[in-house]
C-alpha cells in the first residue's frame, strides 16, 4: 500500500536519450541503477521510470524499444529497493511488461485513453495516475486554448475516473495529475496551481510534476533547465501547501529537506 498520510516524493528516472532535463544521463543500466539508489537514499518514496520522452516536440518510441529500456531497470531495482516502482508510459504492452517485472504503479500522461490501456491497468491491479494533457507531446504546446482551464481539467479528470471505475479499476488505486506543462501556457499552469485544492475529483489524491519545467524558467527570465533547482523546490512546496499528495521531482534531496522542514512546522 502507498501511505499518503503525508506528502510523498516521486523521483524521476528517465531511461531516454532526449528528455528535456536529463536525456542521455541514465541510458546504461549501471547509470540508471546508481541514480535510482541515490534517489532512494535521498528520500524518494516512489521511483518513476520512463522509456519515452514526453517533452514538447518529443518523437514517439516503439513498444519494443520502450520495453527494452525500462524492463531491465525495473527488474534490477525490484530486487534492490523497497520503495514503490512506477512506470511512466501510455502503451498497454509496456504497462504489462513493466508490472510483470515489478512495477506497482502506472503513470500515464494519456490517462489510459490508448486502446487496451484501461483493461491492462485493471488486470495488473497497479496504482494508476491519470494525467490531463491537451493534444499530444509533439504538438501540445502549439497555442493551447481553454475557455476555463480549471473547469476543463477537472471535467476531464472526472470523466477518466468514471471510465476507470466502469472498466473495473478500483477507486482506491487512482491518482490524479493536472498535467502542468502538457498543453498549457504559463497562465494556464499558474491558474491550475492556484486552484489545486478544487482538483481533488472525488477526493482522490493528486500528483504534481513541476520540477525544472519551462514555466519556472519563464518566471525567472528564461533561466536554463539546470539552474531551476530553487524554483523547483519552491514549486513543489507550494504544491504540497495547496494539497498535493505526491510531488514528482528530479532533485530529491533538496525537496526532501524542504518537506522535512514543512512537516516540522505543521507538526506532522
């Protein structure tokens, strides 16, 4: 079970050559394992392992290439760490292979809309994070438009929760993600962060991913990706204060330190 009685940290492990922040850094198995163990030592409660970049403009990866990237890492970590392993994918075949290898969570930017994904997620009995995304990664940042971004994201998440329940996925296994930076302008992202408490559709837990994202760079006069540590930690802490149950981050140690201080002040 995943204890969400206090905020948890999900460490990002991208087994990709082209992710926006750490692409190419952990493509070898030994590199990936070393980074995973480091994040666990620093305080990660969950490791999110992805084999396909979903940054704006990212190119698609075949099912088998994605499986070849993530499954060996999940198998190795399943033997070495006690924290929950998550697979960051939208492909049913990858979900199934990853869960057979030891993953216990499916983190899907497409919210199980790929044909067969609902049934696969149900059969694995894994936790599922449903994320909102307008469009698809290659074009999602080409002039995203909403009438009311908060209302539209809430409605989308509600619809996907309903689809999961109808498919037989247990409600207590669902998490929600507003999808910061996925088909959204800076104004859209800020509006969602302000309204985060209202996005707990059916009182379900919320996962937030703001780490190193372009919205933070834009707020800091186009600060480069690797100079967004302070902004990322601040954003994670703000998300927690707004009700986020899990923060998905690159910089685990700094985030863990901030949450440790926050918990002490809150008396948690």
